[in-house]
C-alpha cells in the first residue's frame, strides 16, 4: 500500500484564475469546468491540485518528474466523490488501478490524501 498527502494554501490559486496559460498546464478542461461551477472556484482548484500532488507522492515520483500534472485528472462522481483518471503511462508505474483519494478544504487551506493498492 502506498500513500501520499498534500496541503496547500487556497489563496495561492487565485493567480491561476487570471492566467489561463498556467491554468491549462496544471488542470484539465474537466477539472476547470468542475471548479468554475462553484462560488469559490479557487477552493476547488486548490483541492484538485492537492489530490494530484498526493497521487504523485504515493507514486514516489513527484508531480513534475516523469509526467505532466494533466496526466493525473481528478474527476467527481454525481454525488461529489472524487476519483482519479490516469494515463496508461502512469498506470504502468502503478501496477494497480486501485486509487482512493479524499479532498477537503476549510478556511485558508485545502488538503488531499491518496491511498494506492
């Protein structure tokens, strides 16, 4: 079993809303669309980013080592439960597609945890 966790200050993600170029380097179209549905999209962008980081830490690779942040996509089921959509390249690293994530945000911070296996 592999685990990863990440916490980020939500305010840090304000800059992405005003910089589309940076936004699309880190977040997929689906992730951006999901976040923009909310009154405070930065909270959701921060949570999604934390989940991407948590997955990369569980993989023991880091988010920018060996693959791009958009190769880890954080999606949400109809009931709001997040799940991970990964590329075949990352699936090869895993050897398993059993990835569980949880995301939370409160006050100034967002946090996510990932458990693989």
